[in-house]
C-alpha cells in the first residue's frame, strides 16, 4: 500500500502516537507524517504510507489553523498545557483593540519560538532544556503569516478570541497568542488549536482514527494516490523510451520553459520526482520504476 492518509489527529495524541496507530491498523512498516502537531492540537496530520514516505519532503509547506487565544493568562508553555505564570483579568479590551493589534502579525514577522518546542539548540531540544529548568536564549526567526481573520470575540475577565490563520512553515501559533497578549499590554496563551489545512490536505476531507479503523474492517479504505499531494509542482511527460532511461537513473535532454523540481510521468503514470537544470532532467526520486 502506498499513498497518503489525511488524518484528523485527536486531542492528547502525539504525532508519533498517530503514526504508530496507523502502522498497526494497516500492518504497514513504512509510515511517516508531515508537519508535527502538539498533543493539545487537533486537525490535519498528513500521513504517508509505503513508498510515499519518500515524497514528504516535496509537499507544500503552507498551513492553516483555527485558534482560540485566552487573554490575561500566561503559561510556561504558551498554551493551557503548562503551568500558569500570570493570571490577570483584563476586562477593558475591545474588539477594536484586537483588530489594531493583529495588523502587526501579518506578513513576514520575527518570532521567538516557545521555550517548550522541538527546536534544537546545540543539539538539544528546547523542551528538554526547559524541563530541566535551563534558561536558553532562543533566537528569533522569520516566519510568514499570510492572513488572519477574526472569527469570534468573547468578553469577560479573561476574554477569548477565535481566529483563522494561514501561514508558512515554522510558525508557532502559541507564540502568536503570547505576543498578541504583550501587544495588548497584558498576556495571552493558546487555549485551543485545530489545523484546518496542511500540505494541500483539508480538514473537511480528513478521517479520524475511528473512521480509518471502520473502513479497514469493511475493506473500503483507499489512500490518496501519491501524486495527489504534489499538484503544486509542474510536471513533465516522457516518452516510453526516455521514461525507461530516466527510471534507470540516466539524465534526459529536454527543452522546456521550466526549472527546478517537477513531477515526472509516462503518459498518466507517475514515475517520481526530477529536477530540471538547464536543458537536462535529472532523477531525484524514482517512485515507480519501469520493468
């Protein structure tokens, strides 16, 4: 079996837990995932099956989320899973304040990742250092926020804001919650997070683990065909002769107004991933060799 599974990750499961469960349900050794989700987050977790694990590096990196931010609260992890550092009612905030503050979070911004994250510093994970009480200065990095939309605003001592965020790879929504609180001269933490889109997969078309188990038992489960997740890449179609040579690792002379990474086909058959350099097609990953 090979292809992709659009999994709706459940709350309190790690991404690794999901991979292990899928591996067991499908009795398949080669299973991997794109875009790690924190245990407290739910939503789209793309799962690669069989040889499709080799295609993970070529998937789209853009993502989208629905997030709930609680203002007036700061935690060690920048979400409700951590210990509360500060709890300070902030009843004076208005939706107008929120709209004004959110403007600074769109576009390319500098973001300091949460102390409890999987980023490595000197070969060690930040969350391991944080659990040992070690204070590490985490360098800011550039991330891109394409769009933020306010979905709901609930007033109170600790008001909550629901937003939809479309962003690039490496963006921490927990950091946005923390930094939005600071921009409003209070504090903030992430109260809930659902990933609605990742690597071209959408929440509306995802399967829960229960759905997957039911389909497997009924014999109806079919993964998405491997190249479904690669439609953002341009493609090249080869003749049967050139396809045979390309699958054997040979360079193929070709003249196209394209460059970079491409999908490679023989007619409608997906063969793998190539790279166009000048007038040469170079094999990068042969997915389906021709016998």
